[in-house]
C-alpha cells in the first residue's frame, strides 16, 4: 500500500517513517512539507494512504483534501486534538496525536488493512476498472464536505443534469457524474435503473404498487416513492419473480 507522509516538521516525518518501518504492507513513496508539495506528489504517485498533518503553512490539511478529485484513505497525525470532530466529519480513518503512540499507530494500520475499499470520487473522468459490490466503501465529496459510506447504505441515486445526488442516511450529496456511467459500475442485482432519473437499491424497497400506463411505484425505507417506467417494469418483475 503506497503512502505519503505530509507534515511541515522534518523530525515528525522522520519519527513517523521510523515507526512505520515495521509495517511491511506500507510503502512510503514520498514525504512532503506542505500542502502544495503534497498535491503534486499525490498526482505523481497516486497513493492509497495519506498520513496528514492539519496545521501547516499555507493550506491546512482539510483545505488540501478539498483540492483533490480523488482522495486516498487518510490518517490525520497532529499535535492538536481540537480538530478530531471535524476529521471524522470528513471520514478520516483515524486521528493520531503527536507524539505518536506505537500501539495507536498499529490500531490505525490494522483499520486501514481491513478497509478493502473502492472509491467513487467526484468528479470522475475515467472508465471504471471493476464493478462495485454493495459491501464496497465509496468516497463522496460535495463542496467542503466529504464522506465514506458503504454502498449498501445508499438507497438511491438521482440524476440532476451532469450530476448525481446520492441518498444515504440523512445526507444527499451531489457529485459530478452521469447516472449512465454510475449504472455501469453498480451490481445490477442490487441497484436497479427505475427510470431515466433514478437508480434504486432493491434491498431498500418496502412496497410496490401498480402505477399509470403499466408502470410500477415502489416505496423505499427512507420514505421516498419512485416510479418504475413501463419499459423497466417488465424487467423489474422478471428480476424480482421466483
């Protein structure tokens, strides 16, 4: 797993690199002293993991993450505990205080190892490499807010022009992606294209009724009612029948 250490303190970078030597699954591909250096390095190395300080000259760690189109896994390493709540609001995997406790670092690395995540970042300009299962984690970014969530918790996707609104829990972030390209990545046994505007999670369907012109209307656990077009209704019946 490729990682970059981003910290304006040289000794802090050196200490962390030393602590990470025992974790053979972590390959430190670069060290950066500020966010500007880090943005270039991330673009060059495409790391899987960032060890990121928050207070740095110029952009802080949160501002740097907001500049990224694709955000790797993040472990914050900082001397301040003031930012812990905000760190987890952007779904950091962990938050370590300096001086870094080796046991806490090991817990964080174990957490990373357990996260076999796939990312849907916004915007996405590349063709997907593989299908996403309902158990995959996805990364979402809307403005300054970021989330990691499991696909199984996403009840539906709604097309809004060149964007897709993602419905999970109480959140509805808007990401720059087409519904067609998203449909290509999703498991069709779980995520169903109801009509030109919506993809629904079939496992969230709680009710079905006949609708106009041979269509159907389904109700989701979140309370939303979505029309399944006449053309898709036949596929829906085939898919859901014994």
